[in-house]
């Protein structure tokens, strides 16, 4: 098949990771693959290194702008009409909406949209949520199938008119990977996340300010984003800058998971985060918020600890619990590793995704 993948941004968050892995594996299996993305970035670089053809849509932006949106739409339509892919697999809100419409106009046989989480679940004004829901509904209607990466993602929209039979749940999957040998013996709590408000890292810093009064430890935050300066200022104002390390973007960050005693994901909204799957493969104990698809990965008390979002006190007490009980940390980490290997394999995800293309 001739398979085109489309995504708005070319950074390397969860959605970009998803596109990279699907595109490289589809090409390895003999399909003709091309990835259309907004501007340049880590995703484009990694795809080119892997030998996957890419097309940069220079006018494509995440933010709404009439001029650039018209330019990117014309550019995208010309490509689809000329090359006529068998499948156009679109990801992220902007590429989803434009790609669905333009794919239909260009006569693409199969348009697949993957939701990596709904923007209407993010903290924002009610009127914005109404508009976003309408645009999401249109995107699903324009697509032949919409892949929901968690049961929660599906349940959020499945009662909407005319779309129930267009939805399919395919959990994100992961393969084993190499993990670096640990060198630092200082007790370490860590996270890997884009530095956006939705990730709840301000809640983690608030909890950490209390935790470090009881334990000598370091907090390692791997990732980059627009909230970095705000988070660094918050750490300084709380007097915890000496114990918080902002590593920024790190290539192959998951290889550093061996340096964490506890992995924390305090998100306000999630769909099916890869970082939890990675922490599971690494066998690390996890504390995560009970939002989105996270409870489909973490069973509280069995293979991790689930906490409510926006609650620094419960996060603090959970950190204390795991810090004081090494046996519990090891048991939770081992159980999570077994669960991820059993239920979230990349082979399963890839096979089910290719089935939607037929």
C-alpha cells in the first residue's frame, strides 16, 4: 500500500513517537510510506535517518491563523491529489481536521484519524470546549475510522451522533529497549514529559518542596516546552532549585530510566502515555494521576499508585510511602513490567492498525 502519515508538529512528543514507529515499521514491511509534517524538527530528522521520505509543510502551524492555514491547506491538497495514497493516516487536531477534509476532496480511499487525547478535556473555557467538540465531531465524520488509544478516549465521544461504528480502540504498544547502567546512587524521582501545563509538573514541584525536607534526594525532569521558565522560577521560589534537575530534551530519554527510583506522571489530562509504558518496561515503580487512559495501565496498589490530579498532598504522601518501602517499589515495578509486556506490545498495536487500513 501507499501509506501517507500526517502530523501537525515535528517535535518528538507522544504523537510524533507514534507516527515514527508506525511509519518505519510499515516501510520495513514493504509498504510505500511518506510522512507529511509541519515545519522541521526532531521527528523529521529521525525519519530521514531511518530512510523514510518526509514532506515539510512549512505553513502548517498548531495555532489557528487564516493565512497560514489556507497556504498549508493548498499545499496539502496538491500533494494528496497528485500522489493519491491508498491510506492517509492523520494525527493531532490541526492535521486531523484539515487532513480529513482535504483527503476526502482529493479522493483518498481510506482516511484514518488517531486521537492522542481530546483537547476538550484540557482545562480551558467552556465556550472553547464546545467549539473543539464540534470540530472533533467533524474530523471523526470525515475519517473512515478513528483510532482511540484508550477506552476512555473512545467513551468520551462514542455517544455522539453518527460516529459509533467509526471508532476502534487500539492501545499504544511498546517493544523492549536498551537501558543504560545506573551510575548515580542518590535517591532519584524522575519524569519524562513535555513541559506543558497539562503535564501537572507544577503539582510535582509543590509536592517535592515538602518531600525534600524529609529525604536527601533529587528530582530529574527530562523534556522541553514552553513552561520551562515558569517551572524553573517556581522551583527557585520554593527553595528547591538545588534538588531539581531540568535536563531539557534528551535523545533516547527512556534509556535513562534506570536512574530513577520512582517515576511520576502528575498529568491533568492524558490519553495513553508512552512514558508509563517505558517506565513499565524498565521495571520502575510509578505514581500517576487517575486521568484519561492511565487507569487502563495502572491498577492502584497492584502495579503502581494512582492519585487524583491537582493534589500535591496526596502526591507527597505517595512519594513518602514508596521512599520508605523498597520492597513495595520493587514489587510494583515488577508487576507493571509484566503487565506491559503482556498487554501493550508493539506487535499487537501494529497488527491492529494495519487492519484498519484494509
